[in-house]
C-alpha cells in the first residue's frame, strides 16, 4: 500500500507541477474551444492574474504532494483546485470529463484515503467546554 501511495502521489503531483510550470514557460498547447460559456469563463482569468495565482498553487501543491513528509499540506492546497476543475467541467462545459480528470479525481480520493488518519482531526474534533 505504501508503494502504491508513493507512486500515485508522484504522478498526481507531477501533473500539477508540470501544468503550472508549462503555464509560466509559455509551453501550454492550444486548447480547442469548449463552447462560448467556457471561453468567456477562461477569458476572465487571463487579465486578472487569477489563473497565475492558481498555477502557483498548483506548482506548490504538486511539489509538496511528491514529498512524503509534506504530502498532506500539498493535498490541502490542491483539494480546492481539484474541486474547481470538476465543477468547471460539470457546470460550465457540461461534461467533457476525460481520462486525466478521472485520474486526478481517483488519485486525490486515494491519497486522502491513504492519509485519512492525518485528516481525521479535522472532522472528529471534540469541542472543549471552557
């Protein structure tokens, strides 16, 4: 299980690390249009700098997920990004889920399950009475 976790974490982290670095080095391949709603949605991110912020978070989160000692922090950073990717394709594009989306989703869930003890404190906290 530990070996599988390391392999999945390395692949998951490399996807986000590469995506973020490709964005900043201008090597992003041209994407086909996903429809007018998606085009308008993505056009709003460019001039605002929001997409650059997301890509910095992807680089940071991807690098942290690859390193076992910092994996949980990386998952916390990448979690909202994974949810936003799924919501974008579900609500804006209305479908268009591909193999990469399936891998990202399954890998994130697998890593959360593998690290569930570290995250249990977030949901199983007992409230202290003062």
